[in-house]
C-alpha cells in the first residue's frame, strides 16, 4: 500500500494538432481530422479501490478502511463552464473554469463501482462548452492512482483489457465498461474465469466463452476475475466488443509490482484506447530515480512479433502479452502488428525504497503530438519529472514554458533517430511544444512525509484510427567513426512508423575493411554493423545491399578515407550503388640545402692565348645554397608516382698573383675570381612498396 498521501496526480493536457511529418518520415498515417484526449463530452467511472473494510488478522474484527476520496480535475486553454452529472445517485455539479487553470471537483463516493457483473447507473457524465482535458483521482490512504479520460468522440467499439495478477482473494484485476448510447450490446470474452455476481448463485463466466450484456447510456458494468490461487486471476487480454462506442477502464484494485514479494500494493487504473488507436512503435524510457521498471506488451492479433531494442523477444497470439520485469535501460519496442504498451513502477520494497506501483499507458509514435500542457501535483515533498522523446534533429527548437531546453538534458535513445530527456520540473502548470510530434509523460516520487508514494500519467496523445499503410520505403543506412574504438559503426534501419523491419543486410563488395558478424532476427528495425579498417592508414569502402520484409531494397556505400596529413579518418555514405571517389593523395615536400664547396685545387695557366699567365688556386671552402621541392601522388594502392625539382646556387672563389710585369720588372699583383653558378634539376619516377 502507499505510505504517503497523494493529493493530485500529474495532469497532462494535449494541445494543437499533429505536426506535418518530416520529409524522411512520410509513413505517418494520413489524418482527415485530429482527435486527441481533449473534448467537450466524457463518460467515466471510478473503480473499486482496495477494500471498504479491513479485517484484523488476530481478532478477525472488521473496521472501515481509510476514507475514500474521488475527484475529477479539469483544465482547458479557454474560459468555459463544466457540468458533471451522475444520474444513478442524483449528483450534479457546475463549475466555471478559467483558461490555463485546473479545477478539482469532489465526487460523491457512492459513485465507486463496488459490484461485479452488475449493471449500475454509475457512469459520470462530463460536459463543457469548450474542449477540456479530464483526469480522475481515486484515493485512499496509501493507495492512489489516476487516469487520463478520453472524450466520447474518440471512443471505439473493440478493446482488450490490461490488468495484473492477484494479490489476495479480493485484491484482483478489474475491467469496467460505460455505455455512451442506449441499447448498447456489449460482448465480453474473459481471458480467465470471472467472479460472477455478488448474489447467490454467483454465476461466474468461464474463460474464453463469450457472454453479453446490454447497457443504456450512462450505465456501467464491472468485471472481476474469480480468485484462483493456482493461477494469475489476471483479466489481461479480455475482449470487450460493442455495437456502439463505449469507454473502458482497466487495472487492479491494489497490486504488488512486479511480484507478490515486492511491497507495497497500490491501485492501478487507466482508461484504455481502443484497438484501432494502438501502434507499432513505442519509446519506453526508464523512470528517473528508479533502478528498474516493468512494462507489458499486449497483442490483439495472432503471430505478432515483438522486438525489444531490435531483438525479437516474443511472438504473441491475440490476447497474449510479453512482460519485462527488469527494464533497466531505455527501450524501443516495435511490433509486426499493433500492440498496447503499459509501463509500471515497482513497489518501494524493490531495493530503491522509493515510490510505489503506478501504471502508465504509453502512447505509440503514431499518436505523438507537437504540443502539450500539463500540471504537476500540489505542493509537497515531491520530485516531479517528465520524460520527453523527440526527434534528435528537433531538440534545439523545443520550448518548455516558452524557454529553450538545455540540450545536455537529452541523450540519444539508443541507436534510434530520437533522443530522450528526463527533466525535473517544479510544482505548477507547464507547457511544452516543438516543431515535430514528440512523446511526453509525467510522473513523480514522494519523499519525507510523502515518501513511498508515486504517480504517473501518459502525456496525452492523438486518438486517431491508425491505418496500416503499405511499407513502400526502402531501408536506409548511416555510419560514423568512433575515435574511442577506432571502428566504424554502420546502422541499417527500417524503423519508420510503417516499416516492416529488415530482412537482409549483405555486404556485396568491400576493400580494406573487416566486417563484423551481421547477426539479427528478421524483422528487426535496426541492425548495427561494426567495420574495422584492416590498414588504418589507407582508404576503404563497403557496398551493402539492404532489403526489408516488404521487399523494398536499397544499396548504400560506406566510404572510409584516411587523411595522413591530419592522421584522421572520415566516413561518408553514398546511395544508389554509387562508388567512392577517393581523390589521389598528393604529397608536397620542400628542402633547403646549405653546403660548402671545396675549391682547394690549382688551376694551371695556359701559355696561350695569355701573354702573361696567372696561376689561380681555389679557396679552401665556400658556402652554397640549394632549394628543392618534391611531390608524390598515389596511382594504385602500392604504387606512387614521384617528382622532384630544384635550384642550386653554387659559389666558386679563386685567387692568384703574378710576381713580374710584362717587361720583366719585379712586382706583386693579386688577381681574384668570384663566380656563381645556378643549376636547375627536374626528375621523376615511381615508387612501389
């Protein structure tokens, strides 16, 4: 049970329509109009919460349970009036609502559904002049939960329930149905035997056998499972069909999560989307402040393949579910057919000593919105968080309460095109919007006097009918160089909303790259591929053929170029079977030469034509300067063409003397010779190694 008092669970309000998809994500379902969780008319109920009486284990005496409190919280972007009626108990309230404010309305506790398989006039009718968002709070001391209500115009006719296993013989999963029109025929196919009525005989219904009930407008009908200590008594997968739109609520009147050994119990409840609004792609982030969480994936049709971060984890038949009781990382869930996903926080006794069970129905990517308005609980000792899942390219444009969001709060959502931000927000009302559809849910955990308590709500969503379009888009591939591991990470993708997953990833030509083992399960949306340069100082490439399960195929070339000047590697990706164009590597060099020319030689004088010959002798040494340049260009992997050119400036210096004049007189006369020679050289060749 919860160990602190929760006044108000998070309110999350959606606003604005679906933004236009980006050019590279055109598989989003077409929409003629926009339906969200805001509306002008709602039918809701409050289900059984824990017990009305508590039995003393020693004396067996019964005392009333903690006081039950039922509340509705309503918010709108416009000033409006709200009317609430419960015809079955004569309850009527009218309230004025100011724009961008939240009003809470106390509901008579006689509205709680306490029975099983009995038609009761306990539907709660909510009407307003302007679109509003409605949240239900069902609270007893230490057991509380909330739900986001769905307006009448988005309700469907086909649902599957989502519950949790029994805790005790009266603490069980439960499903409630509310009719919106008279003479509504409801057909129920329970996944386990039902408890029947509270009357004698109880007339329980066997598992898998359909039974029908007729409801008029505003009538409610709750189904409880028969307690089976050798089974789960879990109504998960139960089918609810009707000939007119109905509202369906599902959960548990006080569950331990994830097992009977993990205290404490808490009410679990959500209003369920109809199967027509389910999706095939879900981003389920971890919960801030918790070491692990739980999620369930419920299938509606047979042979539904479920992938968890690209790994096939289950093939489900209609009504079956897959449960991960140890979610410790952000998880991308994809499936071959639409599924329903719910996330649960664990009881405080799981080792964290934080929080309590709560339940969030996770919105699929297909139903993301581009703007939300939400409110955190009333003041108190709470840490309030939002999980935002947004396209990575749109992060810089997101605005929380009109302000840019620190991008350091976001991290890549594994290998996907999305990022996740876990942001702690203060008490109050907030807005958040961006240029592209993104996902949002809000939750919190108490501390000090509010310790061992938790709340959580989905952030709202579009409630469109998801039309499964053909997969006509070929797989894609991107790549990057990881300096830390000196490897290239290539990622083959078939992960857009209507993609069916990868069937084939094959390297058909490559050079100077070792390709890691490409091992994946068919239908995986993302396949990572490790590429390692065989010679890290040379260029390389690999040509991939990609094919998805719809038969679309594409060719991508990963080009790996080595730059020896900067000693770095760059990676590029080409499409349409293109070849890498590696520019020839041209290397330049320069040489400044300083040398000494030894001229210490004698230059004999000739007899002719000199009439008075002088003997010259070279100087013992003279500095000489030369300037040379060289170039080298690759022709083939191991063959280079080499060229060299340069200038040399040679200095010659000699001297001599004559000891007699022409007439024979004695004299001493010195002669000097200073000569500079310029020499230009050019040459070429080839170098093989």
